[in-house]
C-alpha cells in the first residue's frame, strides 16, 4: 500500500492525470472516500490524462455508468453511490463494459464485489481544506505494475 498527502487540488489533479496517462484497456480503478473527498475531481483528472475531452466528463450519479470515448483509451466511469447491491448493478450492463476499456469507479466500497480480482483501489480522506490523504493498493499483477509506474516502487 502507498500513502501520501496531497496538499492542493492542483496536486491531486496532476497525480490523477499521471495515472490516466498510464491506463490501458482492462485496467480498473476503484475509488472510495466520503462526500467531498475528491473522488470526482480525481476521476476528471484521470480521464484528462487518458486523453478524454473534458466536455464529456461529468458525474454519472443517476446514469450509474458513463462511457467516454475520443481519448487514448475508452474510459467507463461509474458511480455506485445509489446502487444497492450487485444484482442492481448487473441490470445496468456494467459488467459487459469492463473488458472494453479502462474503468474508474467511484464509491466502490458501496458494492465491493463490483471490482474484478485485479484492480487498483484508491481511498481519499479529507486532511484539510484543500489537502487530502491518498491511499492506493494494488490487487493483482497488472494493478501492481500500474501502481509502481504511477507512484514508483
């Protein structure tokens, strides 16, 4: 597990963009944290790093899953805040998308079984007005390689 403190929105954004630049088809990033911790901002930065036009990126709170094309890799952005369980998520077609791009999933802690076995989990905690504590953990060989490329060994 890697843990670091981000001291500004700009620092959080830069770190997210760096992760997005590394994403490949099949990568899965699960985000957890309280309301206002910065999950959507980090997602926007990841998408920007993947080359997704920023005009496409929003919060899929009501649609559950949004797909962003036009970047270096297709990014599926899911928000599980309003999802009650795995059965409800199956009905959205979510699982059919996972092998057709990279996935960034907010509120993964709401439905932990929505993550594949090999995934990168990121938790954001509010540490101050603009600062956040980020904890990242790899679960599998691809996510381990992604974590090392993103944050170093």
